[in-house]
C-alpha cells in the first residue's frame, strides 16, 4: 500500500474524491499547508501530492518546507492548468514531476502510475543505499585489505588499506599502484604472480613487499581476480593480508630448525623418532653412524632387524619388548636393551623414551634418546660378555633400578674421560638407600637440588646431565635414590671409616665411601682425580675398578 499525503491548496477537493477506492493508494488530505510539519512528523508517507492554482507562488515556499523536512520523499506538483513558470519553479525547488489538468478520468490512468513508479524508484534507491552502507561497513570492519584497480589506477579501497599504508583514502584513490612497491622489480614480480598464476578458485596469488608512506616495508599475501571474469577490462579486485609477523616467525623457525638440526647432527647421543608400529621416522647423523648406516637408509624401515634384533644373545624377546613399549610407553621411560649394528655386532644402549600423543591421547610417535653403554673403550676383558651379568650382581640386595645405575655409570665414565674445563676431576656418587645415606652425611654447601620438582631431578633426564657435570667440580658427594632422584650434592660423609678395607694408596674419598657402603645398602661410584680409574664400592669394599682408556 502506498501512503500519500495530498496538500490541496486549490480547495476544490476533487483530487481527494478521485483517489477514493484506489486498490493500492491511501491518500490523506491536508487542506492547510501550515499543518505540514506536524503531518510529516506524525505520520510516515511514501509520497506528497501538492495541488495548487496556476500562479500560486506561495506553493513554492510550501515545497521548500517539504524538502527541508524530508529531502528524499517523492513530491508531485499538480495545477489546474498548464503554467510553465510555475512548473519550472516547482522543479527547481525540488519537485520530482509537474502535472496539470488532472481530472477524474485521468487520475487513475495517468497520475496513479506516476505515483507508483516514483515510490518504487525511491524504495529501490533507498535499498541500494542501504545495501551499499552495509557493504561499506563490512568492508571497513574487515581485517583484510581490499582495493579495486583499473589500468593500474586505484579506484576504491576499504578502510584498512590507508591505515596499513599510512596514506589517506584521498591520496590513494586515482594514484598508480606502482607507488606502493619498493622498486620496479618487486612490482613486476608481484604483478606477474597475480596475473600469470591462479589457484583453483581463479585467484592470482603472490607474496611480496609493499612500501608504506614513511618508507618502511611490510610483507603481504595478495590475491587478485577480475571484477567480471567475462569482461576483465572492468578492473581487478585485490585482496591483501599483512603477513610481516608471520614471515618474521617463519624465518626464525627456519633458522631455529637449522640450528636444531646442527645440534642433533653434532650430538653424541642417538636421537630417534619412531611410529607406533616401530617404523623409524627420524634418526640423527651420529645415531645412524653408530649403527653403521646413513639416516636415509634407516628412515622408513622398522626397528626390528635393523637396529634391534628379534632376540638378544641371552634369548630375550626384543620384538615383543618393542610391542610392549608402544603399548605402555610410560612404563618404559627409561629402558636399557641390547641393540644391533649393521655388521651384526651387539651393543647395549640406555634409552630415555618420551611418548607423543594427540589431543585424544592416542600415541602418534615415540621420541627416544639413546646412550651407548657397551663400554667398548674400557676393560677389554669384558668384550663379548656384555655388562648385564656383573651389574645384576653388583645391584643385588639394593633398591637401585638397573637403568638408574646405568645412567650414573655412563655419566661417571664420561666425566672420567672428559674432565671439566680441560682438567681431570674427582667426584663421588652414592646410589640407593638415600634416607640412610643422608642421615650419615652433612651438607658442605647449600643443597642445589633442594625444593626442585622430582621430574627435573631425575638422573635419566638429559637436561640434568650437564648440571651434574658442572656440580661435580665442588667438594662432596652426590646422593641419588634407587629410582634415580638426585637428592643432594656437596655431601660430606660423617661416619667412622676404620672398619672399611681399601687398598693402600687410595685417599679419604675412597675410604669414606667404603665405610658408608659397609653401614648401608647403598653403592658408591668414585672417580679418581688423578684420572683413568672409576671405582665401584659395595658392602665396604671395592667391587670393581674400571680403567678408563682413551
């Protein structure tokens, strides 16, 4: 329904009567133009019909009042006879059209269609304006930069473009796109990418540098396509996203990956990533070389029959052990097992394993760090026998887990061979029965391990090894529980050592460890400061002396 307000200055009332009975036109009559402001304020109309006599110049003022109060409402001026001066003045004052000599017969046939057309046109126009306003608001609120270009001239930009580039919208509109690039070569490269390549959606894609007004550069990811693919001459729409932070992080990650790879390749440890099925996904260079392979020869192969035999020399089912590790990895965070080189040689490796799981808790892979504990450079008489039999005998009757001793033993050998800062050092490790050991010793310094979580004090963690090596230069002993927790460093043993029996020539460090192991089920590992020997103590006596050879 079209709501019309008829302002009838003619006083005849004919137009109002002729409008009665219209199917889609409801006309309200206003006889006195003085009431026009109240009428427009109190009711929303779609169109105004202003009826007047020829020569009625006051009607023009009424029309101006309408335009002041509502500049967009359609308005038709009607007079009883043709008056060209009045018509011209009415159109100048804002009337949409001027009609004369409207009678009953022509009202429905002539005027009503004009009313319909004017109202529909204004409604369509309002809808377009509203849609444009919505789209402009959406574009300006978007974090993605959008512009339209034609013949390399910028025709339109959304709000983020001038904000990002430091220009005003007016400075950008109409300017050549080349001003936004640091140099012609970069402009040609990006232009070529946008115009000569496209993804499956039809967008040209390029990554490049843009120059801000102040001369600083930003990295951008750009997409481009014709406004109308059927008529590319209409121009291009370009979408851009600032990826400066992403590029910076990407470059840092690349550098970090290179450094990380260098660390892995230079590490003496074996670094291994394995799928839940036992397939080798990664092994570092030194790890592969230890087993007699290149990394490429091992990646994609299964552990079994490459670096793990199906059975150990003693008949242990190692293939089943691998399945158990993958089924319950948390039970094998530290594991010592027999491995195999390419030439068939058997070696012993102490593994620290970490399970990697997805968001649902499903095992995706195992990361393992391995250390060779075969001791191929010490005690040549042991070759071919392996170390397990004597270790089992040494630890019998203690609360010490075998893998814990293996870690301390390996660490002791490394310290004995390497020393610290170019010098040989002597130090002591007391393993097992930690409460009894602590009760028979006292701190020489503040305990550097006191108060730290158990997870960071486990001797099996790679991060703690360098800390232990640094602290090995201070006086006193390390106290380590049977399950691998470092309880203290810098402990002085406060017991009577007269009952201990040690060979002549050994110092007080050896005597005190012998005395302590006589009174407690703990065992001791002593590094001679003179270098070349690692002594193992149990039950008040030396169980074994390892001559470390270069």
